[in-house]
C-alpha cells in the first residue's frame, strides 16, 4: 500500500515547532511519509519520525516579518520543491506557512490543510494593521484549502470572523506526549524554590506587563516570586516589562529567562506552584497543556486558546476582561487552600489525559489526513 506523503510548510518556532514535532513523533510511519519545508534560521534541531529516523527537510527564507522579496523567493522555492516531491497533501502551519502553502497548493493542484495556531490579525496592535491582516485571511479563505483549527475557539473565529464556511473547516486540538520524566536543569537556578511561572516572550500577544501588575498586587500580602521564560527573538516588549518591574520595585521578585531547551521549560513548570497567562490571544497554548500534563493548576486570561483548556472551579481559573484584582484573588485562593489546590491538580491531569494526550488522539489526525484524499 502506497504511503500518504505530507509536506509540512511552516516557520518552525515556539508552539508551531512543538506541534510539528509531536505530529512527526507519533504519526504512523507504515502509512504516512513526511517532508518538512521550513525557515532557514528557525531551528537547527533535527526533525525525526516515530521510528527516530530523520525526516527530509528543506529550508526557505521564511521569516516572521513581511518582506515581499524574501516571501516571493520562499514561495517560488517551495513551488519547485512541491513539484519535485509531489506530496499527496500539504499541511501548512502558522501565518507565513499558511500563505505560502495555500499559494503553492493552488498552483500545483495539491490539497491543503492549514492550521493557523492563532490568526495573524490578532497580533496587530493597530486597528489598520488588524483590518489589513484580516482582509488577507478573508481572501485566502476563499480558496480550496481546509482550515484545520487547533482549538474550538480558533474554529469559531475562523467561521464567524474570517468567513470560512463550516464545510471547509475541521478540528484537531493540540496534543502532546505524556511527560514521563523531568530532566535536571541545564541552566543555573537563581530563583527561590517557591514560585509561579509563565512561558512566553514579552510581546503584545503575551501581555506580560499585566502579569507584572498582578505580581505587584500579590506581593502586597504574600511573598511571591515569578519566573518568566521566553526572552529572545521577537520579544519587542522587553524594555517595557523591565521598566515596569523597576518602577514597581519588583526586581527581587522576578526572574527573566531567555529561551532554553524544552526539557528546562518542563522542569521549571513542574516545580511551579501555579502556571499563569495574561495573554490577549492564543491558538491552543502548549505551555498550558504541559502544565495540565504536569498536574499544575492554572490562572489564565479568558482568551482564545486559554478558555479551551482552563475551566473555572475545575482545573484553575479563567479571568474575564483581564481583571488584575480578580487574577490576584484567584491565585491567592490556590496558594492558601491546599485541599482545593490538590483537587484542581488532579483535574488538570484528567483534562490532559482525556483531551490532549497525543497517544490517544493521533488516530484522529490520521483520519483527517485520509479524508482529504477521498
């Protein structure tokens, strides 16, 4: 029986990179073959399949920023690769991968599944940019590509705001392998043993400034430390965050860490008391899925992605309208009520096992791939 060949096109960073690797590590190698088309400076880590064998990959000038010349070069090169490789299906991931994948799919007649992992227009800080990005998404939605949402919130937004007809949408919730071992840190530990944490670069999306305000309110009554992982590329709000930390006299209460290995991230999350997110939007955040897998209750903003994972009075709290005082109140409840904390911790693990364990969910994705070729 001929294997189904899937070409993945993406800028392989952050959660998008995690998503692809989880798919590669678990997709049935007897029936599926993968190739990767990704950015020339996004990752140096090898892509491997379920059998731990390297996956063929190609590099393009795919970058986060818009560049007509570089984006055109990347599209033309991707076109040549797709024509040579002749995949049965293109699975594009993230905004830039989606644009290239859908154009190449149209030009070659190759069927396309596109997973936004959060629509690009949500990242626009100005109304004009948001309208322009939304217009592009609306235009691309008119093609033949099927939107494969990573969360119910993303699916709802695709239909209600972008304009995808329901018949051209599907859902596969982000999922990961169970976390069976926590490795020792590869970086020096400079923070206290008792702490809260968040994973995300200081930027408009992650809204770290609000989290600093929450920390300020918390420390009026209790001694609380916050570890923030994610400084580095595309962290354009670092100075604002650092200035706010200084202004609120929280220098000794915050540890800012650069991007590190996933093993380090899991180590830090696993020892955190509570996981926090004040994000303005998400796709379906892997850091929260990882927290659930590690039995860590979460207090998060009520935004796309977050609300699909955290349920009030069950595995944490989902705070409407990013209310700083409400955030503070709910965190304090979890810090002070051990019985409630233990209940939320158990429910967190149950949420992961029932809905986001890729060992149990990968067959759903395999069925979606097969259905596109009927």
